């Protein structure tokens, strides 16, 4: 749509576009612009709307860390994998890399850099001296809330499905690109799991709709142009039009595990220890020893198998074998975290691994070749096999009662 405004007010009054909603709030007018994060047309749309509206504020669907990531796409080179694993941020690192790899894969199909429309909005806003608002919730908070709502096995299933999609080799079709105009790229990475994992859909879409709505409503000056993924437009529009005021504090909280989840973390290890003790006192020393030995063999061998499947370093395999019997009854430790830390220390990622991590995550060979991917593969595989080992061990030790 081409508009030649006589002045800002006239341009604002006459501006219409199928992907732009005008919302009149008591404090002023909001122009809600729905984009696809890998669409060249969205880049043009973001620039056109801001230039014609001449807003006092521009809100974008980014947080501080995501802004730094798209402004410095080479930032992966400075990543300290060992430190991330040591600080217990391995799952967050894995999640961020998977989402970044997904966006890069989609962006390659359209020859548009993911987040290009956000960068364009920032550039035009600065040129017009408009106030810039980072309207989205911290990506780390979002990912932590996703992990907090998912059980471990559900999280592993979710991650394995995303990885399978990345390495499938299927090319992105034109109709897939069109579909992204109804979902932003971050949400599209997990949208197909909405029915199986409704908590993911709620955390990625619904909660962020509320968060961004409130950030837009609190804009320091109006009119405001808000550039968001098209999938967020219906929710944000509804909330703003209804005049709802959102308390942001609950949306920033990191949820604790559910009551059942906390109970299971303690109940299962306690039951296993009780079974072994009962074996000692009821069936004798030999039976108790056999039960303990069965536990060690079952948990240690499956954890070792997980490390072997990841082609881990021999010392990593040995570590996984030795720690699994103890971590399986410890609510605060998982053998995968320890094995991943050893693997990262023994095979510290090189500059080339960091430079190529997003590309390598899209191929099976890349997961084994790239040291960053290998560390994450060790984390996933050893943790998953360790849980399987604990399940297998229960009937093995119970038969000695």
C-alpha cells in the first residue's frame, strides 16, 4: 500500500493494511503490526508503517538477550559450554540452540535473516527519534517456564521431536512460509506440539501475549507502533481492546515443580532404598547384596549405553557408569549433567564448533562431529537412559524380596 502523507496526523488517520490493526486506548493509539520473522515482505511492512505513522514509541517483540543475539549473530563464538553445564544451564543452552537452528533453517529457505524486520524497525525508530520498547519477556524466563511445566520425559520427547525435524532433510515449502505468517518463528518451532503439550503452547503464546500487551499499554508516549509475530496479534489485540491491566510479576516467576513432581523426586528414590534395606533384614545379607548389585548393574550399564550411543569419550562413559547408581536415588542430581560436564572438559569445543553449531544441528553427522552438539547429545542420552535404567532396576531388585 502506497501512502503519500501530507502530515503525520493525516497519514496516521488514513493508514490501512490487512496486517496492521489500529487500537485506540485511553492513553493513545497503538498500531499492531503482524509479521513473519523470516519474511522479506515483513521487513518492508515494518519500515513502511513506522515511516508513515511517525510514532513516538516503537515496541518490538524482543527481549534484551534476543536483541543482542540478532544484532550479533556471531555471539555463539564466545559461548562457554563448560561454564553453562557447570551452572546447570545446559537445558537452556540446548533449548536456545534448537530454536536458533530452527530459525536459521527457515531463514535460509527465504534468504531473509531471522528477525530482520525487528532490526529494520529499530533502525527506522532510531532515525525518527522514537522511543524503543523491548516488549517481550526474557527468553530465559520463557524457556525456564516451559521446562518447569514439563516433566523430564515430556521434555526429552519434545526435544527429540524438534531434533528429528531439524535433521529430517526436508526442505521448507512455500506453504510452510505462508503458515509462519500466522505464527512467529519462535512459536512455530513448537507449535505442532500444542495438542500434546498444551503447557508449551500456553507459555510460548498466551503468557507472552499478556506480557507484551502490558508492555505496549505502558508505552511512554503515543502513538505507538508494535511489531510482533502475526501469531500474537489476536491475543494482544483482544487484551488491549478489553482494557485489561496485566500484573507482570507472576509472568516473570520461575515455577516450581508440581506437588506430584516434587513428591515423585523423593518417593521413588526412598522406595528403592527401602526395598534394598528390607531385602537385607527380611531375606538376609545375600539377598540384600544381590539387590544392591542389580541396582548398580541396571543403572550403571544403561547410563553407559547412553554415553556410548553419543560416542562420548571413554572417561565420560566410565563416569556415567560410576555415578548413575548414586544419581538415580538423588533428587538433585542427574548422571547426564555430570557426564556432559566431563565430556565438555575433555573435548572442549573449538572455535570451529562454535561457528558451525547451528548448521551442524541440522544433520546426524553434525551432531557427532560438532563438540558442542556432542556435549548436548551426551546430556540428553545419558539422562534418558539413566531414567530407563532406574525403571528397569525396580523389578530386578524386587524379585530378591
